[in-house]
C-alpha cells in the first residue's frame, strides 16, 4: 500500500475530522497553520508534522513555504479551504492542477 503525504493548509481552526480520516487511511499528514492557532484542540495524534507561520495571507511567503516543504517531503496532495486566497498560485508554483478544494500533483 502506498503512503500518501497530505499537506493541509488551515487559516482557521477547522478540519480535525479530515485529519483523523487521513491518518486512519494511512496517510502522512502535515498541518501548516498560523502561530496563533498553535494551542487549538487539533487532533495531535493524527498530525505527523505541525508547521507554523506568522500569517498565511502574505504572498509570496506561503508559496515559498510550500515550495520549501516540497524539497523535503513528497507532497501528494495539498488540501485547503476553497476560500483560500492563494490557492491557485500555491498549486501553480508546483505545476499542479486545482480541483475543488485540493491540489493534485500532475505526474
């Protein structure tokens, strides 16, 4: 069975059940969120890596951060809210396709 790496971008506290389901399906989960959300009740047992940034709205910082993560992990999916302001640019910098709420690697 292939283990997928899922990068979840969260600009507010939401998505705990999704993270738990990813982990239950055998995925390696990375959560990238704002520093101010560090102490929220995230399902820590379902998160392999918790990464924090001062803000997630400043470009090009978020694009650089995601690109940097892709150097160290093979990111199979990036999942974010549909309202994420930089969705297209984050995925475009990796040459990925945007489908609804996720970016998919095009191999």
